[in-house]
C-alpha cells in the first residue's frame, strides 16, 4: 500500500522543484504548495498506513495489544497543513501586490533596483 504513495511523493517533489525553478512567480507559488503537500504525504507514508485499528490502549494494558496507527505523524501533518496554508496565503498576497505594482509576474522583469540602461559603477577608486 505504501508503494503508490512513495511514487506520488517522488512525483510531487519533482513537479515542485520544476515549478519552483520557473521565472514566473505564480508557478513558484504553486511549486511551494506542491512541496508542502509532498512533505505532508512523506510524513504520512513514514508513519505506517493503518486505518483498521485506532491508537487506543485498552484498560489494564500499558501498550496497545496489536499493531495500531501512529498518531504522531497525523498530528504533525495537521500542524503542517495549517502552517503551509498560512504561508501560501502570505505568498499569494505578496505576489498579487508585486503584480499590481509592477504589472508582471516575471521575475526577470522585476528589476527596479537594477535598471538595464544605466552604465556600470566604477571599478576602482
């Protein structure tokens, strides 16, 4: 059951890296979202995928009687989803404001601090 998830994690990581290497900010933003989902799926896959037995310890036992689902990766993933969604919302507003001010989402055209027509600064003093 883990093999399809492992392949999906690899696909998510590859697509995320491809999108984050783009010069367009919307693609970079989608790459960040895919990277977060890939990490969440990786944590979920590493935490044993069992849905049959909940992690409840019966009365009179110190440990579960059978193999159970691991609740720690689920808690980590839930926290990571909240954090990645807030990070995505922040980046989305940042990209939108940059697009409003500059009129483009191309990273190469966002060079207000480095105009293309000005001469180079002096090399020696």
